[in-house]
C-alpha cells in the first residue's frame, strides 16, 4: 500500500513523451489497493501525462491536497491507430493528458478526491486538472469539497467539468460542495 501524508513534491520531471507514461512526481502501476494521499502538495511537476500524479490500473483516495502548476507536456494523446503503428496496443500518441492527475483503467478502482484544490495546471491535450479514462472498466470519479480553477486544456474533448476530462460521465456522481471555474472566470458547481 502506498500512503503519502503531508509531503511536498516540487519541480520533478518524468518521461516527457510517450503514451501510458508520466507521473512527474508519482506514477503508480497496477495496485491491489487504492493509494492514499493526504495533506500533500504537488507543485511545478511535469511529464508526458500526469504532470503531478499518474495511475495505470490503480485507484486513489486524495484528501486535503493541492495540485498547482503541474504540466502534461506530451502531444497526440494516447491515440490508437493500427494503420500507423505496429507497437504495443497500436498507440501512436505521445501523451499530453492530465496536468494535475491522470488515471487509466482499473476495474472498480475509483478516484475519490475530497477537500482538495487543482489550480494553474495545464495539459497539451485533455484534462488539465484531472484526466480519467475508465478504459472499459467500472472506475468512477468522485469529488467532494474540491475546487478546480484557472487550469488550461489543450482540447475540451470529454470535458465533464472545467479542466476535467473523462469517459465516465454517465456513471460518475455529480460533485458535492465543489466549484469549477474556467480560465475566463465562469464558474459552476455541477458537471455535464
């Protein structure tokens, strides 16, 4: 089990290009139990995907934490095209998803965020604050008492809330006591 409590991750860097890679501060691959992060700060980290925190086939409980100024710097997302790549999974993109937080796959492994803030994060492709693709699994995104503001997306595709991109819009619950502000200053308390 990974537990991160009262830690600060600043100006770290992981692989800057490639699909299914990244995690400027932390990258978790295939866990049996959700990771737990509490009272921690992810600031100024960068990677292909997941400028701050990245997860592949893992879940997380994140509370009272700050994600600020993290960057997903890859490009092309994680596109799949068998005509252009004979590589693993036919992936041709080189990242750019999830400036603050990134999760891909993991049946029943949710992301639960409570009492946290995502601000000034950026992604060249999708989900400047948070990017979640369930990848055919039953993963959900759950948000309580969380503020998302002043993040910059490359593309609004799958944008569920301001700077949050996910393919779980039909199964993830509406956020509770949270706010989502676009870079133009318009704010909302719900997603859709």
